[in-house]
């Protein structure tokens, strides 16, 4: 690994998709991407290396940033589910930062119907589309014969 040199997108893809890798090197790439501010890439490398401690170190940062996408990505890599209080916390932070779509997703995950309704109304008032629901048939998720989402 070249010192402080990020991988190109193709080299990164190839590295992440190879079944044989050096865990230490993978963690170093994750740290390098983290240092450069590319948290999504860092999470990919830490997840491949199964560096749970590194993934957990990123959680406070993504919560402070109200980034529900990275929050979810970290928990998926950890193979755990966030607690309701964690969803509430990141939802409130995302809302305060004006990240209303992220706040909506967080409150939906926390099953906080009151805050979900409040944010949906705010989004509608602002003329914004909110994710997760649509009356347009081509945007609806298909369901299996059992009625569960695919």
C-alpha cells in the first residue's frame, strides 16, 4: 500500500470484491479513507476486515452529522439493529440540521408516529417529496405473493 494514497474507484472495487485480502491492509485503507473524510468508503473497508471496533468508532461522528445513511450502513456491517433511542437521537439531530429526509427515515424506524407525521406535514408544506410513500404506481415497491416486500 502506498503511503497516504487512496485507491482509484476501480482498484477499490476490485479490492473490496476479492475473496483473499490482508486484514491489516484492509483496515489501513479504511483508516486512510476515514482520514480523508470518505466515511462510506472507510465503512466498506472496515466491514470487509470485520473491524467492529473501527465501525463503532465511527458511530458518534455519523450521529453528530445526522447521517442516517451511514448510520444504517454501520449497523448493517455490525449485523446489529439500532435501538429505538439511537434512532430517536439521530432523528432529532438530523431534523435540527435540516436533514428532513434523514429525520423522517429515523423516526419511521423508531416507530415514532407523532414525529413522522410532523415531518411529513413539514415536507408537504415545503413542497418536497418525502420518501417511503407514493401514489404513483411505477414508484411503488412490488410485493411477493405473501404480501411481503421483496
